[in-house]
């Protein structure tokens, strides 16, 4: 039978006509017949199905998964970028608030220092006034004591002089000499 098949195929196969023989009029028959084409389609469909299940399916699933991961990464990057912008604005706001607070503290410190300076100056003036008043009292007291001592001394001298005058009855020249002597003793 194999011989027949070889013989039958050799009958159907015709040798192409030389180039110069254009007058043959009919084309060479196709070496593919219907049964062979059917089996080719069946094998191709099976190969396509197997490739789809075993190769293309996992590859496409992996690509889909990778695409989802990339989209997720992009969404995360966008979210992080928005969060970063929010954080930057929050940090800037906090820095501005802190700077304003520090300025307020510095101004408050300066004002407190001015007030403390005024209080210290006021206390120093009060203390100086008290010292002046004490010194004036001490001076007045010392002056009073000196005046009292002077009065007492003057009175004693006056009594002593009167006593001496009474003891000596003197003439005008003698009185003048005694007055000069008393003044020199004072």
C-alpha cells in the first residue's frame, strides 16, 4: 500500500513546465490536500490552546500583575507626594508659628527687661532718696547737736566772761583786752 500511496502521489505531482512553455494552460496542483489541512488546523488549535494555558496565560497573568503593581506604585508615589506637600506646608506653617512665637518671646523679654530696669531704677531712686533724707536728718541732727553744743559752750563762756567781768572791774581798755582774749579762746 505504501507503494501505491507513493505511486498515487507521484501521479498527482506533476513536474512544472519549463519557463518557455506558457501554453500549458493550467496551474500546478497544491501539494496540501484537505485532510492534511484539517489535521494542521487541529494540531495548530491544540498547540495554541496548550500555549495559552501553559505559556501565554501565566505570562499574561504575570504582565497583568506587574501592571497592577506599577499602577499601585504610581498611586503610592502620588499619595506620598501629596502627603509630602502637606507635610512641607505643615512644617512651614509650624516654622512660621514658631518664628512668630520666638519674636513674641523676644519682644516680651525686652519689655520685661525694660520694666525690670524701670523697677530697679525706681528702687535705686527711692533708696537714694532715703539715703539723702537720712543724710539730711543726720546733718540736721549733727547741726542741731553742734548748735546745742555751741549754745552751751557760748553760754558757759558768757557766764565765765560775766564772772570774770564781775571779778574785775575794768576800764574800757581792760574790757577790750578781755573781749579780745575771750574771742581768741573761742
